[in-house]
């Protein structure tokens, strides 16, 4: 079944309050997708971001991002007064998120709303807390403790709290009950709005494709609450951390710094930690993209304390045994495997055994250092998902300006790109025309934007995850063009 979709993170939606939210503009984007004949809306992880603002580094695998809670909807429910948030400074650039400003401004407003909600609907919040007690209690205590310690990593907390000694945790629960109630309330509001938005999208025939990072942040409720699932020493410091080895793109490799899983222990426990995590993802998404799929075949372990990834070693991952456990516990699920980068025969074999579709990225197809790339469209089989680029790539227009000239000329020749049509439309059409069952385009490319709209430059800090679409940048005319092209390439909405 041939389908088409668009990759657009919630943070990138237009909004007068500094960042995209799950309110009216999100529903309008769903309407745009439906009018354009699309089947899918792909987003980045929706977890609560931490230092660096990356959605791939979250305080919890379960908690939603409080920034995405729509304030106008809270006002409509009587939880806020318009003057309590509309007059605040939400930033002067509607095309960029100021995360520092979000942190300073958004939480005081949410505390006002949560105070009123707890007065009016405490039973609803308590019911939500009971239904999500397997993660919410630890998350709320983690965030309350983090606030009480000035935001520092849990590794710097007093020993009793850091090592989760029962008497220290009980004392913290009593002392920080009001703050814990706040964080529970925030998640109640988040998921109330999230399920309303997902329901609206599904009613319009739009499936939500979520994104699951393979690793979790070291400074997270996940590691603090379940340290035995990770490769940590007695002081609960990582013995090795995640990353990628040196390659043609990076002489030092990539040092991600995430703690690594203790796969042997996880297997002995029937992968219960992972099964809980994946089951939760399928409560909030229709389809799940699993990031860094090759890490399930073999993972790169870098000695803790190293400043580069040069000294890492490959270690065996859980392999197909893990995915058999997922199938047995959860049934067959709609999963996309992020299988980008250098792949070994064993990774390819694992992908075949799972039956998951892998990814093809057109911008990778024309690298003059890689002869015979299987990212070229004539190599595709139907059982894959094609992208012109992902959140880690430059936009098409940016790539045309920054890629080596030899690569650009090859792309122009192979795809028959013309400046008159627009290089972005030519490349997008080639993806739609391919044999891939699903074609997902970045919204920045649909809008024909340049490198200023790039979402992320891997291994850099300070300028990423900020791009936002301007109000009025997409509407009925663009939707009509999308519909026509989607119809031509027989990808009209079916879900």
C-alpha cells in the first residue's frame, strides 16, 4: 500500500507563545495533511527535553514535554486567564524557539494552571496517577528532587537520594508532595491534550508516526529509578557510554554519552523494562520508528571518561531474541527500523528476520565516496520508507548549496533536477515516484527552505531543534499541490 507523509515536529508548528503546541495550530496542520492527501504525520520524540534541548535526550521515556501543552486550551477550560500568559515575552523570532526563555516563562504559567486544576479536578489527576503509577511516581519524585537541588544531575544529589535508600525517598516524598503533585498534574494535562490531538488526527485518516530513541539520557528518571538495567558501577556511574566510531565524516567518531544497557540482565528478566517502554509507545503512537536499530545487533561501547569515541569497542547486542520477545508479548507491531549508516551483514540479517521496513535517505544516495549506493531509488524494494532527508540532514536546498559539487551534479543528472521547477520539488517527486511503500518528506523541504531551517547538526550544541514554520507559510494552495502530486504517484491517503 503506497502512502505519503510529512515529518514536522510539534515544536515547529506556528504559535504565538514561542513554541508549537498541541492546540489549534496542530489541528490545522492535521487538516492540511488531510487536504494534501497525506496518510501520516511523523514527529520527533515528545519527551521532556533536558540540557541541549534535544528530543532524543529526555528526563523520562514516558513523560511528555510540558512546553507542548497549549495555553489557549487551558484558558478555555478556565485554568488560566488570558492576561496571565498572553502579555508575557515569548521571544521575538517566530521562526525559532528560545528554549531558555521557555524554561523561565512556561513553568510559572503551568503552576498557575495546575494549582487551579488540583482544586477542581484532583480526583481526575489522582486517577491518572493510579493508571500510570509504573512510571509517574518515580518521574514526579525525580523532577521534584531535581528542582529542590537547583536542577543538577541526580549523580550530584545526596547519597541517600542518589542511591534511592528507602528512608531518604520517603522523607523526600513527604517534604516535596506539593511539587510532586505539580509534575503529575503537568503530565495529566499533557496527555489529555495529546490523546485529543491523536484522536483528531486519526479521525481525519492521519496516522501518527512516533520516534523512540534507543538510548535514554543519563540524567533521567529511567536510569535513576532502574539503575540495574544499565552498565553502572557501585557509585551508579557509567562504566562505558554510547556513541559511534570514527568514519569518513568524523575522525573522532560521535560521543553521545548515554549509559549502555545491561543486555544480559535484561534478557534474564525477559526484557521487562523494554517491553514496558515499547508498550507505552504504542499507546501514544500508531507507528513507531526505532532509532539506531543497529544497536540491537551490536553496540559501540566507549570507556567512561574518554573525550572522543576513538577507543570504543563493538559488543554484541540482544539480536533477534529481543524482537521475538517483543512479538510474543505485544503482538506484531507497526515498526520502522532506522538502519542508516554503515551496516554489517549481521545487521541486514537482523532486519530481514524482524520483517521491519528500513529507511532510505535520498541525500545519502549521491555521496561520491560511496559507489553503488543502495540509497539510489532504482535499488529500492517496496518494503522500505524513503526520506529526502531526516532531522539530522540539511534541507534539500541547503544540501544543494553545501554538498560537494560532484555530488550535486550527480544528483541533478540522476534525478533530472532543474532550478526552474525547484530542486526540492524534483527530489521530493523522485521519492514519491520510487517503489517505497511509504515516502515521508520534511516540512522544511515541502516549503523549499534553506539551511537556516535545518533541525539538527549532529554532535553540536546551541543551534539545534529551534526551527519553526511561520504563520501562513502553508495553506490550501500548497495542500492542493500536495494532493495532486500524491495522486499522480498513487499515494493518496489510505489508513
